[in-house]
C-alpha cells in the first residue's frame, strides 16, 4: 500500500506543470551555478598556483645577498582555492587570499574578493549553496504545503480514510514521494559536481570526493527535515493558505531573520577587537621584549651574557657563532610568542562567535547545514585559520633557516655585506604548500552541526510517528 | 447493517446530533432528509469514524465504530458530496488507487469494465478527472464503492448538483446495490430522490430524527408537506 501511495503521488507530481517548470528552472539554475562556480574556482586556483610558483621563482632569483636580507625580502603564501568552494564560497570572499611573509612581522591575510569587488559581492553570489540552503526549502514548501490540507479540503482524505488507509501510512507515503521528487531535482546537480571533480583528477579531487559525499548526505538530511516539517504543518492545518503562510513565515525566520540575528548576537556577546587594536597589542607586546635590532634592550643583554657564558668568552667577536643570528632568532621567537598570544585571543573570540552560531543550529537547521557546508567546502573560518597557521609556520621556518645560517656561517669579522648566499641556498626552502584538513577531521570538528541536524531529524520523525495517526480526515 | 444507538454529538454547547436511534438493514436504502445543519452529515461522519460521538454508539454489522480505529472501515463504502478525486489522474487511475487502498487490486481492464458498468463511457476512463463533470466523478465514486464490495454504503448528498439524467443514472446504480443486499444510508436534500430511491425516509431537524417512516407509506406530496411542517416546528433541545 505504501508503494501504491508513493507511485500515485509521484505520478501526480510528474503531471503537475507547475512542478515541471519549477524543477527545470531549479535544475538549470543549479547546474549553471555549479558549472560557473567550478570554472571560476579553477581559474582562481590556477591564478593562485601560478602566482605561488612565480613568487617562489622570485624568491629563488632574488640574487646574492645576506640571509637576513633574504628574510626581509620575504615571500608570499597564496591560499589555495578549495576545490569544493565552487559549491559553497562560504567566507572565502571575506578572508583574503595571500599573505606576505617576512622577518619580524606577521602580516594579515589580505586582498579579499569583497575588498576588491563591487557592492554586489557583499550581497552574496549565486552559488549552489545559496540555492540548496535557501531556495530548495522554498521549493519544498511549495511542493508540500497543501499535500494533506488540500486533500482534506477536497474530500479525498475522507475517501482515503474510508477505504481503510491509516493516516500514518498516508503521511509516510506522501513524505517519501515528496522527498523522492526533491532528490530527483537535487541529485543531477550533485552528479554533475562529481563529474566535474573527476575531470580535475589528482589528489585534490580524491580528497574532495569524500567531502562531496558527506556534503550530499548533509543536504539530503536537511531536505528531509524540511519535507517532514512542511508535511506536518500541512497535516495539522485546516486550510492550505494558512499552511502556506505558516511555512513561508518559518522560512523567513529560518533562512533570513535568525542567521542575521545570530551574527548580531554573536557580535554583541563576543566583541572582536579592531585591526588597529590587534596590531597595537602586538606592537606593545613586542616593544617590551627582544626585537633583535636594539642592542640596548635589557633582555638582549641578558641573552648575550648567557651566550658568552655558554661559550666561555667575553665578547661576541670571540664567539664561534654569529651573535646577530642568535639575537635575530631570539627576537623572532619572542615576537612569535606575542603574536601567538594575541592571535589566540582574537581567534578565541571568533571561535566563540562561530560556536554560538553552531549551537543555534539546534534551533534552526539552516544554520547547521550552513556551517557543515562551509566546512566541507573548505571555506569556513576554521579553514582560514588553518591556512593562516600554515603560512605562519612556513614563515617561521624560513626565517629560522635564514637566521640559523647566519648564526653558523657568518663568522665574526666578516662584514654584513660580505657574507652572501645565493640560489642554491634559497632553494633549500621548499615552496609553500597547504593541505586542507581531511573529511573525518572536519566532521569531528563539526559535531554540533551534525548533531543539530540529527536532533531535528529524530524530533520530527518522532513527532510524525506519535501524531500522524491523529490526523483528522475532516 | 448500520445501527445508531442514542447517538449524540455536540460541538461545544452546540448539539449537532441528539440521541439518534437508527437501523438500516441489508437491502434497505435509508434516506435522511433535513435542512443544512440538521445533523445528516454528522450522522454519516460518525458512522465513518471521522469524528468521535459525545455519547451513544455506532455499529456496523454489529461491530462498534471506534474513532481513529479504522477496523470497521472495511465494512463500509463512502461517497462524499463533492467527490473531487485527483484531477491529474485518469478515472481509471483514480479507481485503481482507491480500490488499492482497500486492498482490491484492479488491472486496467478490470478497472475499465467496472467504470463502464456504472455508466462511464469507454473513452472517458483514460481521461484525467479534471475534465470530468460532477456526474462522471460520482460514477467513479460508485465504482470505487463497488470495487470495495462492502456490505454498507454511506452517501453524503450524492446527487446535489447533478443534472436529471445523471441523477437518474445514480438512482439506478443505487437500486442495483440495494438488490445486491447492500445497506445504504444516504443524506440528501432531494425529497423526490428520497421518495423514489429510498426504502425508508427519516426527517431530521436540529440534530434530531423527528420522523422515520417507510417510503411506501407516504406519497411524494405528503412527504413534502411533512417535511415543510417539520422544518417549521419548534424542536426542544
């Protein structure tokens, strides 16, 4: 009987011209967004990879110079455009694409698309995520709002009841059929996304397949939640127009009002310091410590004495190593500690803001899927932090290598300008590379969003099991 | 057999049905007459288990009807007043679907034969219901009821809005059901149809069955006078 209901519902749906038109439009829109998104992602990734290579060549070709000058000459790290960002750009437009890496200085990841783009960037792009998260629930609402209320209005519910059909079974059949319809509209796009991934080949695509599968599963759960929610409202609302208004109200609250309110609430509860305050705190912290260039520094003097004692000499000229190299590295490490402290503070604030939004996923499934989608697409805050940390680790390493060379090889008595290194030495620094976190790590990190979706799913299934036998045929 | 014993239904303070006693045996057609709000549809709804009685009980073939327990539904067939069915499905598909819900599987040929037996033209069986007239939809309703093969038939204003030809066709099908031993309870405004088709007639007013008589005991003119007099009488709640 369940199959009979599902078959009849699908047949009715397939013959519905409004559904045909909206399905074609939505599939077209989705495929366009995916194709354009993928093209854009590939272009941007190619540009960034080319820029990364070019900058590495610039590093190698910087000529003969002192290693510390090379550390100041610096290097660039470009954030790779995550392969699944063609489905969800997330925060990518706002978080910057590259960072200049140099001695003594931790620079911000800068040049975001929003910074460079026009006003429309800030209103969001037409991405698959926008369609899936915002427009699909709207489609589900229009497919489902009258699924039972219209049957009640038109008397077919009474006739079905009179035939001995249990209301729970009818509800289940309708939910299954609507969900299948939604999947038939949703899955072609995901198949297209898989095809595009496989076309790209290589290790990036291999890692992305698991994430795309998880993303597909996440959206499938999200849609099921909306189908259940809409069908329940339809089942217990006497008039279809009331059901529609109720669901549209819920959609506005879930997809527009709460996300904005959540951001404002997070901002007001956990205030982020300005860029100016952040830099000032670092500068003040560094000013109190070793900077490596200031011989009058008390900490530097203490360090110097320790080094002299270690080598049992009385002047730096007698040292078998280069004192400036040691001092530079000590300054670096002190600055790193200050930066880590201040960066942790600001990261903590951002993380608390994100956590609040993730917890609100238990009240609003849209927030849960948004976080999950951004994380799997590699465009959320955590990914940005991971890139910033990787770039900073790279900076610290190459500065340390430069300082170490200076310490060991720039012997006392050789003038600064007389000690130089060249391409062979610069090439000991590997090109910057950054691996996105794996699927398992991401999902473990997103447990709140996953739990929120599962709680929504379980709660609605529970409500449906308990209350659908009470659906009135009148 | 359909039985109501001291059947009462109130909505808040409003008495929709008061202490109704009624019995319809197999092979009988009991027509309930009355103005809007007299309690006819409430009676049908209580037999179908669409709503729970406030007091009293409803029995179908001796089995008590319990609200939201559909055990007795297999004994009943039902045709509502406005049978809309599913507009995007054909007459045949509608019949197959509703028959399937009562666990009666019909293939296309069986469905078409059944639809033709209730007077639907062969070409119409594969047309979508949205193009059917009300009379044609009612015929599909009869076919659904027949496919179920239940011994009791409940009809809620089945001829309202039908043209005379369609109404006559409907009466013929009803008579066939009666001859097959089906117990029929029909709510209607149509005095002529009640007199012509019914074996028994009940006149309801303000939730009460005021008169219950055999159809043969009364002429159409007398029925009309009795009906009008009943509508004007003061019924004490």
